[in-house]
């Protein structure tokens, strides 16, 4: 799929500007092919910039907000189990794979 006017994806980090390979069309195709089902999808947009002391404070926000959202699903339901599996993957990613230079993040699970 070709998108007119989209040339490249640019990533802005504290260490500078990085031009990424043009994978946008591939990513859009993947999202478009996603088969709908009854399970929840998490869309998380996160400011990961450090504070004045070089520390990020998003981990406690994530834990609180996502676990608050979990209460909206019936206990013992497939939706709740799916949601918690996604939350677990998100928390592990943020703890182990997120680069310190990342200023913002969009995650879909």
C-alpha cells in the first residue's frame, strides 16, 4: 500500500533525530488486516520524558490507570484475562525494552 506524500518516519529522541526506514505502509497494512473480535484493545499514548532529575514517572501512572480500567471487565471473563495479559506485556516492555532516550510512545495491544 503506498501513501502519497509519506516519505519516511522520523524519530525524535533526546540524542537527536533518527530517520527510520519507510515501514509505515507495512504497519498500516498489518493494522488493517487485524480481524475484529470481542476482546479489548489497549491504545496507550505515553509521554516518557524524564523529569528534572532524569527520572521517568510513568510506571506508577500506567499501573494505576490500567488496573483501574481492568475493573470494567467481568471477573473470570475472557476479556479480563486478555486485558491482563496485555497489561503484563506492556509493563514488561516498559521495564526492560524502553530506551531511556525515548520521549514518547504509542503502544497497541
